[in-house]
């Protein structure tokens, strides 16, 4: 009876709140948006997959680069152009830099004080300091040796593999585990399976609107056995995964550091800054939050980007051939690239940029949260709005990238075949905005670049063959479900060695 009473009470409160917000908004001019229904607003209009495409479609239909949705009283603002993103998320970052606190993600699973999802507060700023000190663009070579070793290990794993995604997940997990915790090689394996499961659950729970409890937070108190409360069981399982992913590698890193047998890492550098005159436990919680963010954000980002790259090479053999030609001309047929070769490989760099642009890893970035009322272009933007920047739409703006749906690395090159600085770098969009831009973006890009160059130096990526020796068709389709990360559907391919002689580092 208590549970039924609670649900009725919640429903009444929700209706009252929705009516209040509806009456309030009538007196102010909100941005345009799809027609709202009484009480529920746009709840039934919210896309369950490929939301970035639907948001862009609404913006075109309404001739506006900013639109407004209301879901059960929750205000949602969609930004659809680089200009409006700059005006709000960059120039007004003081009020647009927080994160919406999703009940499922933050409270039930416990990701609240993980850097990427934390509110814009003192704890977040302390975590930011760790990234600024350690993973800093002013020291770009800090992890080059780890990135190069991981790329070479992946080359061996790809030889004869039937599971490309498993190889990519292992490569990224081992690399990020080494960079973050100083745990390398086979020692990282026990943590990888847990992390992959935890990150899969994070990608689902981090999608606004995926769980009703995010719209009606009081549903968190519904018991697990109650009809329709399957989210509670998921939360219980996902909480344990998040806890293990956060604590176990951190404790191992501390043991390695205490023994003196450790490689420099984000955790080792951060622990050197501990102020033992202050609350050490709180400081370590900050470090753990920064570390698990480094591992989680970096791992999913590079795997999605690398799978997109491999799929693109299957679908565009002419582009792969041009990349092979550049590598053979610049390095010779028997050499593997290093970071020192980057200036000699502009087409490889352009290829990486196009991978990041064509199907961005986080097409809607991570939603921001407006902490105060604001106005823009005569529109009222209510305090408490979830603000979503449509990175996919910005990266497919034909004014910036002509013929945007074509996969064409050449768009980033000038007439002399060098990188054209006049063409907007997709990294300025695909790694977030304002004060919430990913602090490790240059590390991710470097990891992708050296791995792309190494794979193309050694292999030709071809279609796999079936039992009759016929090439397996590649659909080129992408996952369409509701998730934070964008990635291709599973596909098969083969890696054919290009040169018979052993390859050496140039």
C-alpha cells in the first residue's frame, strides 16, 4: 500500500510540476520545437535511436539552430550549429558547464563524481587539475612509448584474428590501463572484462531519457520486485561493476608504487601531489574519479574510432590505397612509422580527421546543464535545462564540410597535399565544448594516429571470405539503439600482410 501511495503521489507531483512549467513558459518565448502534448510534453516524440539525426531534422523543419523540447516538465535545449554552441557553451561557460544529474547514472549506479559526468563544482575542478598537470598538451611525448608499444602489440593480435572488436578492446584497455594506472601487459587482463561491462552500462545509463527514473526521480524508491522496476536490478548489477572498475586497478597501482616497481602513470603522478596535512581520503577519492574517467572515456572513444576507421577502409579501398602509397613513399616498404614521421604523413593525419568527423564517437557529446536562466536571440532558456550540442550535425554542416556525407580525407588537404589549416579540425567538436572539453583529447588522437598509421603500414584491410572462398559482404551499417557512443554494427574483415620481410621501426 505504501508503494502504491508513493507512486500516486509522484504522479500527482509530476502533473503539478508539468502544469506549472507549462503555465510559466507561456509567459516567455521559448525556442521553437515539436508540438507538445498536455502534461507529457514531447515524451512520445523523443527518438529511441539515432537521436542526432532526428534533432537535426527538427531544426531544419523549424529553420532554427536552437530548439526546445519538454519531457514531463524537464526542459531540453538542442543546439544545432557551431555558432550557437560557441555563443552558449563557450562564451557563457560559467552557467553552461554543469551536468544534468541523471538519477540512474549518478545516484543508483554511482557515477556522480566521475569527471565526465560530475557537476561543475569544487570536486570536478580538483579532478581537472590532475588532468591539467599530468595529461597536458605541453608534454605531448609523455606517453608516446606506451602508445607505440600498444600499436605494435595490436599488429600481432590482428594477424589471423576472427574477432577484430575483441582485439581492439584489448588494445585500448591495455593501453589506457598502462597510461592511467601503470599496469601493463598481461597484468591488465583481470580488469579488462569488468571495465568493458561497466562501460557498456555507462553508455546506456548516460543517455538522457533512457530510464523513466531520470524523469521521475522518486521512482528510485520503488522496490526491485515491483512490476516495471527492472531498472533497479540493472542498477544493482551496474553499481557493483562501477565499484570494481573504480577501486580494484587503483589499489593495484598503489601496491606497485609502494613496492617501487612501477611505471609512471596518471595515478603515480597524482599521488605525488597528495597533501598529507589535509583529508587524504577525500583527495584519493578525487584521484580515483579522475583515473576511472581517464580509463573509461579513453577506452570507448578510441575503440569506436578505430572500428570506424577499419570499416571505412573496407568500404573505400581507393582511400586505403592512397594511404598505402604515402606510407611506402615516405618510409619505405619495410618500415613501421613512429611519431617523428607525422609531418611526413599528412594524408594519414587527414584520414584520422575524417574518421573523427564522418561518424563522431559521441554525436551528441555529453549533455550540459544550465544552472541559471539565460536568453539567446530573444529566446528564454530556463534554468535547469539539459543542453545537448548536436556534434554530428555540426560536423555535417555543408558550409564547413562540402559534400558532408562523403568519406573524403582529401577535404583536409590543400593543393600541395599538406594539411589545410583553413578547414575546421573535427577535434574541436568531437571531444566536447567549453570547460567540459575532454582534457585527454590529444592523447586519444595520438593513440589513434599511430595505430592507424601502423596498421596501414603492415596490412591491407580486405573483406573476409566464407567457407566457399567468397568475399563476405559488408553492410556498413551503424548501431541505431539508444546509447551515448556511436559505433558500427559488428562486421568481419581480414588483415593481409603487405610485405613479406619483417618490418622495423623507421
